[in-house]
C-alpha cells in the first residue's frame, strides 16, 4: 500500500454548475489539517475545474504533509 488518502473536491463544473460555491482558503487549510491529523491520511487527491483553486488546495495539502 502506497498511502492512505481521500479525494478533495475544490469545485467541479458539471453542466455549468459548481459543486462548491464558496472556496475559502482558510477553510481549505483547516480541512487539509483535519485530513492529515484527524483522519490520519498520508495522501489527498485534489480535483476540480479551477486551476487557481487546485493550486491553493495543493499548497495547503503539501504544508499539512500530504502527498
């Protein structure tokens, strides 16, 4: 097993709608820490339709020690 992880959706755009209407970077940071510390994950798969959101989430994931 390479790692234990979850998928984190930054907001996809099926049929022109967004699955995550608000994207608050401090909330993303807190959720990445929860994924690492409380769920004991070592990895997260960041998905979404907005490159800026993906970048923010990836930075917070890395800072939390997630691959």
